């Protein structure tokens, strides 16, 4: 179903199902003695959502064959690169003394449960009420305990989430580590700018942001349709072309850099190389030339 201004979802539908797909990738990459990741909660969370395709994917019952982008090894390496980048971002922020983190559109992110947060760290998770409730209930049922003070903020990012965040105990006078992982492409271009404006208004000097850096000017116009067709051919029911917002948008580095943030972009090629991998030989392997991952620091 195509997006609308008032659409909503759970973890088995619309944008929520993509969060489950990402968790399924983390679950796969956490398997076997030579696992690329260690996310013990991804597998049970995906099984609790119950999307048959993703459960079969975890169990190895779906063969992605020779697709250079969607075969099992390529998927494991891609999610390892992405997950390690954001893990490293939060760990470095903690080492610098930051004790306040915000995970925007947290989905099935489990960093509040699996990262070694320093004592006194508050981790705020923001997402749709149905998503927050499901993850909280499921992890509690597994006996999982957060490794930081986890504070769930159940609100749609199209609503007044800054007010809800402050009401939940967020302190805008303290430096914050913000993540917007796998989020920007699901926002209209103007909503992306508004998100960064809201983050800036809540950020004390020394705050930092991690997100994807996309330069859509070099991406094929039909890339979402082509990626959808390939993934559906391999068993996915998600229509990414209906969920992504296309059109011209400000690259995050440009927008933040013009507003006083010091930005650093790790290109897709660099991110893969740091992890000892090679980018798949496929034109849909990244969001255009120069795209990759971005960290920005205020002040």
C-alpha cells in the first residue's frame, strides 16, 4: 500500500515490515561460529513478528542463488557493515563522555540491550506506539534486560516528537548521540530537513548524529522498482517502491554542514574495505556515487 500522510504500521506491515527485514538480516549475520555480528535478540524478535518469508530466510529455507546483491553472503556483509558503523558511533560517543542517546525510528534495534553502555547512560527509543509496545513486551518475555536506562517514547515522527522526548526526561542542555539508521529514504525530502532542524534545536554543543549519506542525483530513476522486483522474485512481499520517497533531497552532509555541524562521510567502498569486504558488483549496491555513512558533530 502506498504511503500517505496519516498511514500507520506494525512490524508486519508497511515500513514496519522493513524493520523486521533488517532484523532478519542481523539474525542471519549472527549465526554460525564465524558470525559477523552478535545480536542474540534479532532471531527471537523476527520469529515473534511471524512473517513467514523472514523466518524461512533465517532458517536457510530460501535460496537467493547467484543474485550479486541479495545472496546470503552479500546480505550478511551488508548488514555487518551497517550495524558495525552505528555500533561504533555509539561506542565512540560514550567514550567521549556522552551519556544521552536517541535512536530515531528504533524498530527492532536492540542496542539498548546489547551494547556495553557506561553507567548512567540513557537511551531513548522513538517509534510508532505499536512498534514500541511489541518490542518491549517481546524482549521482556525473553528475560532481556537493558544495559542502559532505556526510555521508550511511543510517538510518530510526524507528530511533535521533540516535546514528547523532553517530557520523557530528555535534557537538551546535555550533548546527545543521535542515530537515524535506515530512516531518511522513508521521509519526504522536506520531512528529512525538518528532522535535522528538530535534532539541531535539541542538541547541545558536542552532540553528534549518525545516518546514511545519500546522493540521489546519481541513482537510476527506477532503482526502487528494480530493487522491489528483484527482492519479490526471491520471496519478499515488501513493495519498496511504494514505501520510499523519491525526488530531489538535500544530501545530509550538505544540509548539516551548512548549519554548523562538522561532517565526515565514510563512503560505501570505504565502509566495506574497513571490514575486509568488497562492495557487490551491482549498480543498486549503494545510494549513488559518494554515498555511504555520515557522522556529524555540532560545534
